[in-house]
């Protein structure tokens, strides 16, 4: 039996009514019991778990309500002189608000309090510094706000695909026509035929670096049909020591580049346009008018541990 609490759908004003109807249908489909007395009708602005959500303009604005801000500050001042009073309920509220306002980086000072609440060893001076920082965050009006940039074509993501095949030892990347660009593709031989997980991870790395160089201002959405490679990249670790080494080298290389955004998503193998390319099948309709993009594996792939002998 699953329990679900405080379930909200946030949608832009023009489609809010349709969104609410869809989620009502979804709840009925999964058998969720809704307390209709708590229903919130479509609105351009509403209070959600102590946060003021406003979609009335082109920006998506989030602020902490004055009441929630003052209560959090009172709790922080109370634990400032008694660290033993830090509990998971308070850290949960702080974590939720800070992440809503500042993204994942906002949880930085709260992590120390979470460790303290869990009974893990944390130096008292570090806990005091974290509390002082949080007191400052929630101290003075107006409440902290994080306006999200309005969506526009400049932030439209570039969609691309990655695949690998041990039968050919090749990895392939493909980007369909978009953003005024023709379809782009590339294949790179690796000489590797016995480790599909490493090959698929190298394909992801190739897609990210190649297409970022082509469209450096755009976020990337990279599709792969390998769950192992996707999870290894997103989690930053793997049960395979060799894959862990590849992950480490990949992120180390990425850290040297200017900051950019990319997402990794899953696609079935039969729906992956890069699948045919990795198997040397270039007689496919999506390559009509496509442009061959020069690409090579990142230099970190030259580590003998990976067994790669292709173009570097």
C-alpha cells in the first residue's frame, strides 16, 4: 500500500485547468484516494508547503512566506545554543525551502545539520557556522526568492542520441535536425569488442563532448539505450572498477570545461537512431542530408586500462 501526501501539479496559467483534470484522471487510474476538501483550484499564484508560487508573469517565482520564514528563524535561533535539539523534522523543512530557493546548492549548509540529526560526527564549530548562515538566509524581509529564467528558444535543449556495438567495436552519435542545424552524426572505431558497458559509456561521453562543442550555449538531452551506462553517469559510481575509472576520468575532464547543462534519458534500442550507425548501417532515412561531424574520443580514453585502440 503506497502513501502519498501533499500531491500538487504546478502548471502555467493557460493549461492549469487541463493539467488538474489530467492528474485527477491519473489519481483515479492508480486508485489514489483524494481528500477533495483540500483541493486547490487552478490559480496563477498559490501557497504550497510554506512557499509562495507565482506564475502570473513570464517568470516562475518562488518565495518563502513571511510566516514560514519567521518560524524557521525561530527554530534556528533555538538550536543555535543547543545543537542537541537539531532533529530530522527541522532539517527536512530547512532542506525543502533552501532547495526550492537556490537549487541543490541551497542544501549545502543544511547537510551538516542533517548529519548532526542522524547522529553522525560533525564538528560543533561547523554546525554553528551552518546555523548562522541559515539564520542570515531567513533573517530579513523581503523573503528570499529564486526567479527562474523565462523559457525561450535560447534555452531550448539540443537532443542527441548515443549507441555502441561490440560486433563492430564502434560508437556512434546522432543529432536530428533542430535549432536551424542539419542532422549531425559521427562514428568512431574503438577496437573494443568485449565490454559493452564501457563502450556505451564512451558513447555517452562522446555525445556530450561533441555536441557541446557544436552548440555550447544550449543544454543537451542525450538519449541512450543502456541503463548501465546511464545510471553509472548519473550516480557517479558503478560496481565495475573499470567503469568507475571511466566515470572518474569523464567528470574530471568535464570539470575543466565552462559550466553547462545536460540531461541523460533512456530510449529503447529499436527507437535509437544511433543504433544503426554503430552497426555500420548507413542506409537509413534519417541520414538523408545529414552532415558527418568530425569527432574523436576524449584524450582520457587513451588509458590502456580501457583497451581502446581507435581514433584518439
